C-alpha cells in the first residue's frame, strides 16, 4: 500500500491493539484503516508517542493541495475535513472505506488541542453529537453508513487520546 500524499510504501506499526500504516522514511504520515479501527476493544487502548513523530525523510516534498486518492480504494478521492472543534487540523477521510490519513505532525497538533479538560469535553461532545443526540438518532436521514463512520471516528479518537477514555471520565456515561 502506498502513501496517498507522497507515494512512498507504507509500513505496519502496532499501536493500542491495532496496526496502522505509517509512511516511515517518506513524508511521515499515518493511515488508519477503518477495519483496523473496528477491531479495537474498549480495554485495549494505549498511548504510543512513536506515532507523534514518525521518522521521515526531510527531503520528501509533495503538493499539500493536490487531490489524494485512498490507498485502499482505486479511484476514490479522499475528502478533507476538520478533525477538531477548533477547526485547525484537517484530515483526509475516504468516503468509501472510512479510513483516515493524517499528515506528519497532525496527530501531535490534534493532541495539543486537548490539553485542557474543557477542550477535551468540547471535542468529545462534537464527535459524539451524532451518536448521542437523541433528536439526531431519531432522524431517518442519519444513515447506517454515516453512523458506522461516526463510530470509526470515535474509535480513532479513543486510540489517539487514550487518557480521555479512563473509565468514568466520560460526561455521557459508559460507552
Ligand atoms: Zn508519505
Ligand atoms: Zn478507501
């Protein structure tokens, strides 16, 4: 599988019970396969600071504005969207398989935004609104596919921000 940003071959990296694909020696990006995220169970989270600074080749240059194709799905262009409530970090998501790509440094930037309890709560509320807002849940417009994508997103948050997922810390109760 090749990096959607720079084309370098991705290599497997174990973190929190899942295997992600990192662009080690290339641009330093990280690919999260939604199927990999699906395998994460609630007790298996662990922090891995190795992902915060994936070894990269500083000589690698690529066009940050270019379209990126999903490394899994032939011919599917990934969508850019804001990851965090502060709308500072954009990530790439495949609309077909639900995988995510983070550029080098984006994970650290996302984590840095969760330094206060208040921000963590705010971010979690935003990420979980779709799952836990009763009004939204009742809407037939919320497709199963969209819900599944929200769950994958929630699982990724759990892997990336393990400290937030200590039992009993969540304002909405058990998840
Ligand atoms: Zn790369
Ligand atoms: Zn895909």
